[in-house]
């Protein structure tokens, strides 16, 4: 079941205990879009555990975003929350530039904020289409474009897609699957283009992950678990662990790749 807190208890404990230790991302600055809760919050916390200062964007829930910022700051890292709707391209660019300005640099961009608009083909509207493409495709493109102006060698762009890009198990996912599949192409093309600058670009495709978007006790959970080799939902921290590896120096030779964190759903 989705926790009422933005952070899993294990993450809170680890954060407190890792403050100021020399870890992989010391001195780096990360920006996580949609970092106020769910997967984005877990990623923000995990990158801070690894030593990074972390900025996160949110759409409307300032309190949740501030809670994540407070946790990170209490552990000795810098953190800021920026209200920036990913469907607004100007807001996305402004957020990237503000983070680089306030935190002094930008090394890691995690394009996590996502629109999840489902429904039968004939009932989906043009507005649904435009919102989905704006948040899930245009925002990662524009944020990447703005971010690489601040990144130097060793930079990281990590997109959060979905295993629904690879396996269309349920009806009603046309917009969502379409938009998340676009991230595969964007990731490969940017991986190729930015390789010469030693900036890597990768895609993490979560499977069902226990968040408010898709609670592990939701109406479709039993069906989803039945398709999943490991038989259960991911914890947001499971997705964050893959992101942290790709962001770390150990991930330096991985680019253009798609990493499924889906418990074997797409096997
Ligand atoms: N959960 C899953 O099962 C699952 C599976 C595969 C892929 N994913 C992908 O993982 C990502 C995160 O999903 P989640 O389950 O963690 O979602 P979530 O629990 O709904 O959290 C979404 C977060 O993103 C922010 N956000 C949403 N729309 C935004 C926008 N237009 N602009 C800026 N911020 C926005 C929200 O801000 P506010 O708090 O202000 O509303 C919130 O902090 C998404 O890209 C999703 O497609 C999730």
C-alpha cells in the first residue's frame, strides 16, 4: 500500500546515517523532476545518500516536496524544491537554469515526472494526447536540452519510462505506451550524440511500483502480480537503486540503454 510519507522508513534511516561520508556522488548536483513523492522522491533521497545535492520539481504539492527537501537537508546535503509544471516548456527551462544557478552546477538530470492518462481510444481527447506528449516526451527533451548547457564530462541524463513501452498487457494504454516508447528513441539518440562529451543517457523502465499512482493494493494488483516473475510490486527504492547506479561513476560505460526494473514483467 502507498505510504502516507514521501519516503520509505529504510530510506530515512540510511539518509541519516550516510551524512557527510565520502560517497560516489559527493560534489555532484542532481535535478529530479516530479520528486515530491513516489519514485521521484525515492530517487532524490537515494542520490542524496550517495552524496549529491538535489533539486526536485513538483506540480502542485509544495508540502510533500518540502518534506523531501527537509530530509535531505537534515542529512547534510543541499536541497531545493522548485514548482515547475512539466507540461510548460518555459517552466522546465527556468527550473533547470535556476537549479544550476542556485546549486552552482548540474551533473545529473532525472526526467521522472509523468502523465498517466488512460482510456479507450475513442474516449481519449486531443487534450489528453497533448498533455501526455507534453509531460512524458517534450519535457524530457527540453529539460535535457537545457541541462546539457550546464553539464560537463561525466554528466548523466536518466529518463524514467515504463515497461508498458515494451509489453501492452492491458487495453487503454495507447497514449501512455506511445509516449514512454518515445523515450527509448530519445535515449538512444541522445546517448549517441552526447557520448563524445562523456555524458551518458539511459532509460529506466519501472514495472508496477507501489506509489499513489499505482498502489500495490489497487484494483489491478493481483493481475499485475500474476504477470510479474517476482510476484509483487516494486518499492520505489528499487527503481531508485538502478538510477543511482547509472548516475554513479561505475555506470560510466553504459549509455543509450534501457534497464527494466519490473520484477520480470517483460520477460
Ligand atoms: N508507479 C508505477 O507503477 C510506475 C510504473 C512505471 C513507470 N512509472 C513512471 O514513474 C514516474 C513516477 O511515477 P510515480 O508512480 O512515482 O508517480 P506519483 O506517485 O503520481 O508521483 C508523481 C510526482 O510527479 C509530480 N508530477 C506529476 N505531474 C507533474 C508535472 N506535470 N510537472 C511536474 N511534476 C509533476 C508530482 O507532483 P505533485 O506532488 O505536486 O503532484 C509528484 O511529485 C512516472 O514517469 C511514471 O510514468 C511509474
